[in-house]
C-alpha cells in the first residue's frame, strides 16, 4: 500500500518496531506508532500526528480492523481513521485486499501468491460522523470482498 499511495505513513502498533531488522526497517518508513494498550492516548496521538503529516502532503494508511483477519472475513472497524479525516477535512479512500489468502493471521508463514487490491470511491467527511464514514467504508469493503471472492 505504501508504494501505491506515496508518500504515505502507516499507523501501526508500536511493538512492531521492536522486531529485529523488520521493525528497524518499519521505523525508517516514519510510521505513526501507537500503544494499543492506551486507546485514548493512542487516538489523540493519531489525530495530532495524522493531521501534521496530511498537512505535509502525506497519505495516511490505516488498517481499521487493527489486526489481520482470516481471508474473506471482516472484523470490527475502529473509527480513528474517520475521526482523522473529519479533523483534517480530507476524504477517506476505502481499499480492500485479499492478503489473508496468503498470510493466515494465526501463523507467521507467508504463502506465495498475488494479492488483489480494489480501490473504492472517496468518502467525503462533510456532514458525516466518524461512525457514518466508518460504516460507509466497511460496507464498500464488504461488497468488494464479496464480488472478488476466488471461485
């Protein structure tokens, strides 16, 4: 995703930065690293850093489920991305992809394959709540995943 939406910063859990080599490489990508154990301070940090980076011309990549899910599954979406869009007055661009087909959330082993990615229509934040934006994005992603299920 970082390649398609350059320049981009990813919101991720801070613990990933502690993984030798992998985490160090992530750090160089200037992510917005949050402590998931402190949700209220995490959302404030996302809003502050997210607005700053959006104003600098960067895109913000958020995985609203917060963790990997099984292929074809759709978890509960958090509203932090929508809250950021409202605060920064920028649209949300929903994206669906099937990486779960190659990287099971309960395993570290990655199978080779091609990940399919679908990009949806922009969701403008004007007049919408964070919950409304999140539900619109989730509904589009659910429809996209259903349409592009492997046969």
